[in-house]
């Protein structure tokens, strides 16, 4: 038992000897390391190597085993000013440095003490020294209060003051005791590392000038106000008022469910409709060109649960909608991606009801400015899953040179910007036509003997038959005998001398296709006439 207790105490002591204090940087030795090259690379004074050797109980300075854990006080680490770069920008933003203003571009660099003003409807994404990204949009004002970097250790100390507006942070994971990211507002300090969250201040609202909000989408955030602190976990948010006690975080409102939306936008004025969220007083809609929403192209806050998409250039976009609670806390989002393919515009098709196999008519469409090439598709179904024609043409018409199976077909046309299929615009409105064949009406002859009458016609192809009608008048308003026959003649007896009119048409047996009616024949007891 004593031996077991001794072992336990030794293990605890070993663990304690390797656990670094809060202000120590921890370094793990790799192959080729020694006290001198570590000191030269990371320390602000190479002479600290003696203290490092003593602090970490290293008997021989030249011999360091790979995997050995060293702890180094932060004050001995090289420290220099860090810079902030611009990843992307949309709209106008202004940098204020030492009283001088300049427009922000992707080449702009921010340093300690600089101020950044983001114009309304503008968006900018910054990248800090540790690769943390911060997206600011729509009237944000921030200052860079502290920007420092601990040499090559990967530790970065960043402190930003948010004076107005809202920013979204995608923070990298903490790499050491010196790593820090603080977002300070008038009412609280938000400290994070390795999380995704939003912080907002609305100075324009005179009723809430000292109120800020924190919304955590991933990870966990520590919020401090005065001497109090509270942890805000993933999926929760908090409203902080200056001079008031911190409340417990509340669950963020769920992402609105989109009920009307198309992922392939091929026309302007496309609507997006979503379900209302309980306890939501308004909604924020954002459209970005990237999944992280670091390059927001358009955004709007409104009470309605529908929007019309703005005018966008062709390309892929991402849409997200969030609900705002009565406390002004923004909820969760469920981003969806969509494609815009509006240009070049589709032509307008000239409708064609029938197309005949024997005399094919051209399918035509209207002119599109600056477009000389088109794609035409003809299919057996409205969804165009059964394509029979998929062809590029260099004119505003297309003639069916090869026969199709008889039936109904659907067709559409898209414009091409040049000859590249990747530059195809949206397809036109779908039209349809009945592809048929013209049948010649039969030529009737009459043969009679006594009162027996025989109607005769030439033999028809095997896929056709005759439809015959007899009537007492030439207008065939009252039909005596409708007859379907595939033979080459029809016999009947005259009952009296009243005239009988006879006509016929050819019918394609397996299709609802027939010829015009033939000229009629008139038969009576005295004579027979075929026109």
C-alpha cells in the first residue's frame, strides 16, 4: 500500500512539474533542437538560455530529447507589432490612421491605433495575424487597440474596440497562453479563441446606445461586464446593458424555414418566402459569394417573411436568413446555395402547332442582341429527360432534316455568349408542337348494278384504314352510315331513288391522324356522280 501511495505522489508531482502556469508558453522539443537554437529563435535575449535550462531542470544543455516539454515565461518571448490584412471588400470603407483618411482596398494594412469605418451597404473581411477572420458590414466602426505577435510561436494578442455596428468572428484555436482575442464594447468585453460568433452595437438607436449583443454559433465565448463574467455556449445569445447585471444567456431563435426558393435562378424578380418564427420581430437576409459569408453582396433587415432577389451577376451565391428576437439578438441561420444564370437572355419562341413529316417547317425564335449562337433542345417530355435533339445552331431557326416518331414534342432554346457551352444562358419558355404526317384523301369511284352500289378506292398502306360516311345531303349534317374499313371497297343497296352522298378519309391506324375528307360522290337510282 505504501509503495502504491509513493508511486501516486510521484506521478502527481511529475504532472505538476510539467503543467505550465497561465503566463508561460509551452514548447515541445523536436529533432535537432537545443537550448541555444531555441533561445535564438524564440527569445528576446539569447542569454535567457541559462534560466530556461534551470527552470526546466535540464542537466546538459546540448542534450534535449525530442518530445521534451519546455515552459518559457511570456515576458522572455520575442514580441512585435502585428498587422491586419484585408481579405475581401465590397462597397466603400475608410481607414483613419494618425488623423489621415484613405479608402480601403485589398492592399490596405491596419496597425495599432488605426480606425476602420465601413459604409452602409458595404462589407469587408479582415484577416488577423493568427488567421482569425472578422467580417464587418453595414456601418461598422472599430478601432485596433492592441495588435501584437509573439515571434514565431503562433501566439497573437488582439484587442478590438467595437464602437458601432455588428461583426462576425471566425476565430482560430488558441495556440498558447499569450493568445488572446478581445472584442470590447461600451457595455462588455468578449473574450474568445476557436469559435464563431457575432458581436453587435447599435449607436444609431438612441434608446439603446450602451447595449451590445453576443451570439455564439460555434464554440464558447466568455463575456465580462464589470467584475462579472458569463460563458455563452454554442446556440445561445446574450443582451448586455451597461450598468446592469449580466443576464443568463438565452437560446437563439431557430433559422427560418425557407418554403419558396429556386436553386437555379434564371429570371429576374425571383421571390424567396420563409415561415415566420415565433418571437421574431424582424429578419435579416444576406447574400454572399462564399460559404463563409466573408464577402456579403447584399443584405436587408425587414419584418416581412419574403423578399425579391436583387439584381445579381451570373454565378454561384449563398443565402442565409436569421430571425431577430425582441431583445435584438440575432438567431441561427441555415445557409443555402444557388446559381444565377440570367444572361445572355433567352430568346422568345415563335409558336408552331403542327409540324409535318413530308413538309417540315422551321422552328424559329426572336433575335437576342449580341448573340449569334444558340442551343436548341427537343424532347418527348416537359422535363426534357427524353431528349431527341440537343444541338448548337448559328442562326435563329432550326429545320428537322431527319424524321421523328409521330407525336407531341416540346422544345426550348438558350442563348450562348460566344460558342462556349459554359456561357449558356437560361432556356426559353417551353413550347410544344404536334409532329404529324399529311395523308392524302382517298379517291372514290362508284360501280352499280341494278340497285347494288359499290364504293371503290385504291389500296391503302397497311398502317392505314378508311373512314366512310353516307348522308342524305351534301353538307353531311345527318350521317346515315359511319364506317371504318381497311378493305378497298364497300357495297350497299339502294332502297329508293332518293340521293345518297358518300365521302371518305384516310386514317393512320395507331395515331389520331387523318386526311381531309375526299370529294363526295352522289348516288341515286338514275345516276352516280363523283366530284
